[in-house]
C-alpha cells in the first residue's frame, strides 16, 4: 500500500496522478521500457552533428557539413532511421556513382551515415551487408618541371595564389596548414616556419621547416602588403570581397583575426590557364617527390612532411621519369672514347651494307 499526496484538492487531478503513478510503478517493477520510433534522418543528423562538432577539426566539420547538406539529407532526410536498410544504402551508392562521385568522396559520406546509425544502435544489423567502395592508393601525383613552371606563370597575376602555391611547392605544407598560418609561426630572420596547433597527424604539429629561397621570397613579398601585421594575425586573413589578391586591396574588408576561407576560384582559374588537372594537395606530393629525388634521407622527409611512417613517404613520393633517367645514366661507365665509338659505328654500317648486298 502506497499513500502519497497529489498536492491538489481536485479529485480529478488526484485520480490522474494515481493512474500515472500506478503505471510508473508497474513499468518499473516489470522492467517495461517505453518504446518509441527512431527519429527522422534529418533530425538525427542534426543531433549527431551537434554532439561531434566540439571534438573534430574545422576541416572535418566542413566535410561533414557538405556531405549532409548536399547529399545525405536530400536523399535520406525524410526517412525514419529504421527505414534505412542495406538496399536503400546500395541505391544511394549507385545514384552517387552515376553522378560521378569518386570512391573516396562516397566513402566519406557513408562514414557519416554509419556514425549516425551507430549512435542509435542501428548499424550493427547493416554492417555485414553494406560494401564500401574500393579506393585507389595512387590518387596523388607529382607535377613535372614544365607543369610547375606553367602553373607558377598562371599564378603570377594573383598575389595570394602565387604566395600559397610557392609555399606548398617548397615546404610540403598541407592546404589547411597554410590557410591557418599566423605571423608568429614565421621567423624571417632565421628563415624558418613552425607548424603549431591541431594537424592531421601526430607528427605534424611542432615541426620546424627551413624556408628555401623561393618560400622565403614569397613570404617576404606577401608580408610587404601588411606592414602593421601583429604576431597573432593570420598570414592569409579573411577577405570577403576585399580583393586581397591585388596590390592594393580594400583594407576595411580584411579581418586579420580570421583565416581566409578558401582560394578555390582563383586556383581553378589558374589550372585552366595552365591546362592542368590536379589537386592543390598534389603540390605537397610534388615537394616530397623532389626531396626524395634529391636523395634526402627518410628521416628528413618525415621531419619536413610530418609523417610517422615509411609507408606514407612511399605514398607521397612519386619518382619522376626524368629523375629515373638521370639515375640510370649516372651508372654508365664510358667504355669507348669518341673516336673508337665512331669507328665502331662506321664498321657496323659497312657490315650491314655488305649483308644486304
């Protein structure tokens, strides 16, 4: 017998309180849990995004946001999570591949979908039936010397792009490492650049990179545009419609307390002018390849690139044909002098002529 007060003089309220309390006790005693349908995918996606955003890098947040806003929500947003099965996911994959999505892009979208379903304990029943796309291990490439020259020529009229491309080609920095540089990370006296903050790999943060003549000149040239820059300012600041790529940008529209969002439009224009089809990340591949061709040790390569394993060095190093040819030519020993070689060629020609007659 349980006797409790309803804190009310109304018999109706007391009866409703008694009914609710009795039901609560019955469910507790019999371990009956109230069942509810999983939410819509769009609702679950927003809840998942809010929970993971504080724990991932800004670039990762952008990847999640694009995957959800542009692809996953339009295709699956109106469905209940429990209605998303292996067949539905396979149809989504087929549709995205017909749109030309790469295996890597599609896998990133599936990883987001998987995390959302795992949050609601719905992925375990699907994981054996969902197949991720096979990704190529040779996506990256190193540009040739001729392609590099053409690209730099196409960037010459854009001060911003000229600076970031020169840095990428001569420091092996990642795009986001360049985008979020602060002036305090650069020592123009010692000619060094230190990578700080959150990076893609554990070996990335804290590495110090010497600036060669090209990278140093590019930074000095860029620094001349900001004579009043403070150490905490971003090297490439936010510049909505400021024309920062010009010699005399609109200073009022430049915010040194925020990094530039992107230089995608200028990059695409330069690629078109240079007749190239490459990624910005391929500039990092190119720098590491040139270091490898220059006989830099593995330890040196890993220290500059911020890698922790030889496997990643092999992934980024693409020894080009010119370097291979030079290496093989270097092992040839001169067996004949020029006169002997000429006589040998002439005698071989006479023998061939006699054989034909």
